[in-house]
C-alpha cells in the first residue's frame, strides 16, 4: 500500500509581547519554508506598569484579550492544523500572570505558554535562521523587546550561547525616560545602564566580534523603515537591510530632538511606536557602540516565525499536539 504524499501543514502562532502582540498564519509545504497567509501586529503595551508594580493592569489585559478574541475568529476561518500562543517578559514578571492566563483561556480558548528568556531566544533563533542570506554562518543576534533584550551567539555545530537582560523599550521608558523628550541626564543614565548590561551579557561569548551582527523585532525593523523613509511597512524592503551605526546615530538624534507628539508622521514610523522608538534607538545605538559593531543586518523574521517552526515538530509527532 502506497503512503499518501506528505501535505502542507497550516499553522497559526501568536506572540504576546510586552509591547506588541503578533499573529502569523502560514502554510509549511514539505521540505520548504513558511508561506505566509495572514499576519497582524498590534501595539497593545501589555507590560504597562509591570516594571514598577509587578502586575498586569486591567486595561492592558482587556486590550490583549479583545485582540485575541478577534484573532481566534481569524484563525478558525483558516482551519489550521495546529495553533500555539506564547507570552514573554511582561507575563513572566507579573505576579498576577495566572489570573491573566485563566482569563485568556476562558474568554478566547487559547492555552498560552509562558516562555523563559532562554526559550524565547532559542525560538527567535529558529525564526532568524530560516531567512538569513546565503553565506551567513556565525551570528550574534540581538532581539530588543518591550521588557527584555536577548543576545544570542550561534555557530553551526555548537550550542548557542544565550543571555537575556532586563532592559526593553517599555521598561526603559518607565524606569528612566520620564521627560518628553528625555533629558540629557536621563539619556546618559540609560546609556550607562545598557552598556553595563551589554558588557556583562557578552563577557563569555568568545569571538562574537567576528560573527555577523543580526537584529530582529520592532525597534530595529522600525529604524530600517525610517532609514528608507518607507510610506508603508514593506517586509521585502526591511528584511536583510543593512543598518549602519552612522544611520542609527542620526535617527536617534532626530527622535530625541522631538517630543513624542512631533514624532507622529515621521516617514517609516508606525502609529503607537512614537514614545518607545526613542528608547529603542538608545538601546541599539549603545549596544552597537559597546560591541564595536559598525552595522546590523535587519531580520524581519524572529520569535513569531520560530514559534511556528517549533510547532511543526509537535504537530507532526505521532501524538499530534
């Protein structure tokens, strides 16, 4: 009896981040890469206040749950083979996370997996690796999130070295950047903190200087869009774009010289990122200067794609999910 030919898997993945929630529905044909069918991302700022209060606040939780309800209907309309949802820094750090997860399950049906910083980095790496240009082997990846930033040194044939630091764009805004725009003193405090944590993160990453420096997530993709003055977000223009340190420095100064309201409408800057983009620019500039990196290769693939790639193994296992 002949075996049926392997078919495409249809998968859905949700990344519930500190700042942004992301949805990806994609087909995975046998032996091929993910083919996007539908994607969405919304800046919902779930981690608002978590750094100070160690709790998720009612309004951000409601915003996320409403979004998940809508996405559940979308996912159901695609008749997916498997679906997964993960949550990162804000939910990890919140004392009321179990209450939030129960509410999500009750109102949307999603069983959300709260992943550690190391697991977040591992799945992000899967996503990045799936879309790197030919010839990139050794890689130092940087994933700037809302609540944390991950450094991942990955060399073929070796275990990745992962370090997660508790600095992200939302946390930095809430902890240090209290004025609009931030004062010189606040920016210097931020730089000192980021530089100190960056040095500690790479202290045992031997040879990172010769690896290709790759950046993923909203800060870096937004700066790539701004560098090109894109009127709308075009993944093909952003993915594998080379962002130089000189351009990052210039964009950072542009952002820090304006109030939040005056950043609205800057070419390439998506709505609702006006406050945190300044914090993100400070982070990427300081990291690049601290590490001696003159450019960063931008990846539009990351945790959201890695979550689906991880799901493939589970969905195709004998027991299914």
